[in-house]
């Protein structure tokens, strides 16, 4: 029942709505537009959206009394169809909201239109699209009108009721756009039948198909004042229908997406059909049938007499009765009818003069309770408005299930209740009946319904559920002895469910409490599983090691989230358990420090191993050294020690001979400690390895001495390794020779022969005289005759070679002396017009007394000059000037100093020559010649234009820094004095 305010309320909208044009005979509404038909042939349009009204007289030109039989308006309030009935027969008119003059539909002349079905999905203000008209004689017509055409586009007959020609009293149409075209759904009612039509294509095609097949109809015989059909629209789509028939109100849901077919082949789009008997609406023995009806979302508005009964469509209970405030002159006929405005969501009633508005106030507010009373819990939940209403619905369901001892289902509903029952009350219900499974189910469902903010409650419930799971598991073990081996047992199912629960709740369960619970119940596997979820990897690994599952433990260790330190902590146990898998796991990881595996590797190495068994530690160390290029001395020393303990020393020797640092620039050849390696090899009696280590440490004498004890061939190879120290190499070979000679036990001559053969192996490094001291004193010289003669021959060859070299040197010296003598006679021929390379004057021009001024000796009066093999010639003073200017400061000072000394000495020589010179003075090398030679070397060592001096000048700028300012000033444009200039005028 409704609570508080009434759901429906009646208000007077317009007292004198007919405006004196007769009394109201019919009414329709759409989109806040009401259209009335009067007894005098007028239609009156009230547009409440814009506050305007208009009147149109449809009786013009018709004789006698005229009355509006039916009037229809589309959901948008633009298109209107009305039928006038009078002495002149019946005429049907169409008018538009923008028109002032109606248009008669001439092809419908004489036909009384009782019903109109609008195409709600496609109709527009400008065009009606397809419209179906139902007539008094059972015919269906299709028309279409465009407002701009001012007349109908067409009028087509669609169908005629031939079997039972009754009047069409109500029409409704719905369309759906499909991929293969438009589908039409049409319902029509007569006083006793409801017809259904459907099909794809055009309306004409759909109805034409019923010429060859039966029409689907529902027949409900009985008398009714006014048979009527209504569709209720929700979100512009019809969702349910109601037919006011003689037997009752036939109603149901509309599902236009349904593909189910009825027995006669039509698609059945009607669901949840029901018939509301009129007897339920009457309080007395007499049944009064409604004269009009309107349909809301959840209710039927039925006009019975002068009252409107509001009946709940679902419960079929009358919830309200609406009274109308009528004036005395309209009470003769009472309320005529009801109509609805689906677009505005309003309902109207009318009598002969007045219009009443029936408004709706949240009609669905109590529907949850209606559905709950009918035990339609899903619909009740769908219509509930707040958590309290939902709690009441869940409570009813839970109590019903609990009463029927369906405890698990009851637990699910109890878990959804948040307000009207406390958590403790619900749990005590299950505890009181000893239903632990239902209690566990309740706790799990409660967890699903709690918000993330209820952390404390979530943790508490999760822990309680954990304990209930453990108790259930133990009880199953006690009840069924085969539970452990039977995979399909309930025990195994609960175990899987429990593990899934732990996975879901791992973040909310208290870690310490949960682990203690699992441990107290002896659930080791689940404890390990939970520890794995909480990333307590140490517990998991320890468990796997105890179980002997090395592979599983290693899989855990390889997870990215596992700390690397656990690798080192469990390495000793794992390598003992499964050395192969452990080492393979180590080699597959890239972020491990091999040095931290020392305890594990030493533990493994200390245990005895079969002769042919692969030494896993050696394999891992070799991987570190050769593949990872590990440079840790500890790793290399450990590998060396393990090699040394093997019976076969080939691996040890290969390791010692390998140069591990050759890939690095200036890197060492090895990373192990050679002193430790030497001590270890001596201790393990690996003498060949010791020889190699001695040699590597540059202790060649010790290496050869030790090698002689093992193998003379090895000693020879060690002696040959010394290449940069000839004396040491000879000493080493002497050690080998002495050992070889002393070890020979054959006859004397055989010993000597072998000694001579040994000399040949030294490639001439040792001579017979070097090894003679190693033979005993009583050895005869005749035994060495051949070797001594061979040695003497070698000496003779060396002497002859030296003589030849001396002769070649003497001959070379003679050639050099001849060349020096020839140089004194060398000359160059120059042209008489050759220019100086510096001053550009003729080289042979007769000038001043240069020879006296410069200290040069010259013939005639020509100036001294230089000529170079390249052909360039220079005056002596020009060349000196050029070289001193272009060379560096120190060289220039040296040249000028020589020139100055030479000039001073030249003056003295001239004075002496004027006084007379002796032959002795001429023939001796005088100081001027020495100075001149030094000066020639300084300035004339190479041509200044072709030698390094010119190459050096390439990098010099054209303008020196000290010349830059002067050079810039020379380009400056200075203004001239224009005062003295005169101007002349030229006559034209």
C-alpha cells in the first residue's frame, strides 16, 4: 500500500474548456498539447507548452447537427486526425499545428475512424510517416501526410476483418530497425478480440502476408462499454500493454527483441501475460466494468462511474480512488473518459465541460514491497531505493531459507544484510544449530560484501574463516580414511577451496596468526603455500629441502622477488642434496657472487666422489673463469687447488698455461697467487706444474733445475724460453748440458758422440770448449778431434768474414776521400743575366767592393753570391738578410754574429795583403775559412725557396700583427678640402 503522500492526485485544469462550442465528446493529448472534440463539430487545441489555444470548425458545409466522434494527436503534438459524424455521414480530417484550415481525407468518406496508430519511432513534426487507421467496419488503412504538401501523400487499404467483422476500437504500432529492414509490430482490438500483426518490410507487405496465413488473436468475449488498447512507453519504447476487454484487463510485457515463435508462425512478442478480473475491483455482488482506462508504469487508472480506481498492475490491488470536483451542469453524464500524454508523463480526465489533470508522484516507491509480498525477490531488489529496503528483502529470503533448513543459501542472504541484523546475531544463529559450513559460507560472503575500508573486520572474519576451513579439513580426514588418496573426495575439494581462499585473502590475513594456526593444525603444505604467498621464501625453501625437493627449492630461489642472500644461505644444503641441479641453477643466474659459495663448494669438495663422476664445483668454477671472466683471485686459487688434487695433471697444466687477462689492455696474464700455487703444487708433487710456475715467475734456473729431474726435454724447452738475455740462456743450456753429460752411462766414445749431438741442438749457442770442462780429466783429446776441428773451421770462417768486412770498410773510406776531393772541383754554370732571388738584380753585375766588406774572396769586381742545385741564385748579403729575417731569433743572432766576425777578419786580411802575404799564410787554413764554412752551413745548407724555411712560412699570416695597424691606416679614405673648388654652370 502507498505510504505518506498519495501516488496519484487530481487537479482541475480547465473548467470551461469547450469555450461554448458545445460539450466535450472526445479528447486526446501529446507533448503538453490537448485536443478536444465537441458536439458542434469543433476541435479545440490547447498548447500548454506555449500557453496558446486555437479552434477549428469541421462542420462547415455539412447539413444538420455535427459531432466530433474521435480525435487523435501524435506524441509530438503536431499532427491531428479527427472524424466528424452527422446527418451527412462521416468525414475524416487531418490538420497540422501550423495550419488554420483542415484537410479532408476524401478517400475515407463515409468511414468512421475509431483508432489511430502512430509510428512513434520515425514520426517528425514535418511528416507523419506511416499511420494506421482503424474503422468502425473492421478495416485498416495506411496513410501518410507531409505538412509541406498540404494534403495526404497516399491512403492505402491494409487489412479487413473478414471472419468476425467487428469495429476496430484500439490500435498500437511499434517499429524496430534491423539489419535486413524495418520490422513492424501492430496490435489491434475489437470488442472481443486482440489481433497481432508483425513482419519485415513495408506495412503493405506485412499485412499482405496475412492473406495466406491466419492472423494471431486472443479472444475474450464479454460486454464492455468501450474496448481500448494502451501501450506504456519507457525511453521511447513500448514495454507493456493493456487491453480493456469485456472479460477483464488483459495485459503483459512486450519484448520486441524476442525470436520465439507462436504455434501459428507469428513471432510472439508478448510475455508475462495476465488477466485482471473485474470481480477484484468490486466490493459488492454487482460487477461494474470500467468505461475508460489509462496505463502508467506500475498501475491501471480505471474510470468506474465518476471515480478513478488506481489498481497496481503487479499485485492487482486497488491502492487509491480519485474523486473529481465537478460542477452541477456536468454531472448529467459524469466523467466521460481518460487519456494520457506519454511524452509529458501526465494523465487527464474530462467531462462535458472540464478537463482534470491526474499527476503521478513517484509511483514506484513502494513497488519493492509489492514484489516482496509476491516473493518476486529479483524484481523487489530492482525496485528498492535504499539499503534498508534491500536488507528487508534479503532478510525475508534468508529467513525462508533458514526455516527450510537450506542453511548455505540462508548464509548467502544473511551476508548481504548490513543494517537490520548485527553480525553477532547472524553468526549465533548458525552456531546455535551447529552449522559450521553455513557459518563459513556466511563469513566468506560477508567478506565479499565488505568495503576495503573495514580492514579490522575483514582481518577478523578472514582469520575466523581460516580456522573454520582447518576444522573442516580435519573433520573430513577423520571421517574418510581414503580422503588423502582419492582426488575426487570432498577433502581434496575443500583443500583447493582453502588454498584459493588463502590466495584471495593473503593481503588481509595477519601473517603471524595465520601461520600459527596452520602450524597448530599440522597443515604443513598449506603453511608452505601461504608462506609462498606472503613471500616468506626462507620457510618455503627450508620445507622443500627437508622434503628432498631440490628442484622446487631452486625454482623458488630463481624468482625475482627472492633475496640473493638466500642463494648463499641454502647453497651448502642444496649442493649436498643435488649438486648437478644446484650448479646448473647457479650458472643460469647472472647476479650471483661466486665467492660467497665458498662454504658450499668446500663442503662438496671435501666429500669423496667417484672416479668418473663430474666434479660439479670444478664445472661451476670453470664457468666463472672462462664464461663470466671472473677475476677474483680466490676463485682462481680454489680452482687451482681442485685441479692439483686430481690424479691427472693435464687440467692443471692447461689452467696454468691459460692467459686469462689477455682480453684486457695491460691486464695480467693470470689472477691466482703464484706463490700459493707453487706451494700447493710442491705439496701435491705436481712437478711439471711447478716448472711452469717457476718459469712464469722468471725463476728460470730453478725451473730448469727442477725440469732436469723430470724430463731433459722439458728442461731444454724451459732454457729456450729465455730470449732477451743471452748470457742467462747460455747458462741454462750449460746446466742442461752438464746434466746430460753426467747422466750418460755408455762408453766414452758414445758419450762424446751424444754430447756432440747435443751441441747441434743448441743452434751454435754452446761450443765444444764450453762443455769440455764437464768431461773427466782422463778423457783423451783424440775423442774430441772431430768436434774441435769443426769448431776451428767455424773460427776460420769468422776470421775470413771479418777480413772481408775490413777490406770493404777500407774501400769505402777511399771512395769517400775521392768524393771529398771531387767536391772541391764542383761548379755550376749560370747565365749572365741570372737574377738574385731576393733583390732581383743581376747576379754578375759589377758593384762595390763586396769581398773586402764581407770577408769573401772574389775575382774581379763581382759581388759574392750563392748558387743552389735547384737553380736559385742569391747575393751573399741578400741571402744572409733573407735567412735572418725568416728564421727564429736565436738562429738569426748566430748568423749575424758569424757574419760580423767574418767581416772583421776580412778587414785584417786586406790590410795584411796590402803589406804582402807569405806562401805559408796562403796555404794554411785561416780562421776566416772556418768562419765562412760555418756561415755557409747556417745560411746555405738548403735553398731558402725550396727547403724547410719556405715550408715553415706557409703558416705565417700575410700581414704580421705589428703591421696590421699600419696596413689598415693605409686604406683609410681621408676627406679633401673642398673650399677651393669652383662650380661651373653649363648652358644648354
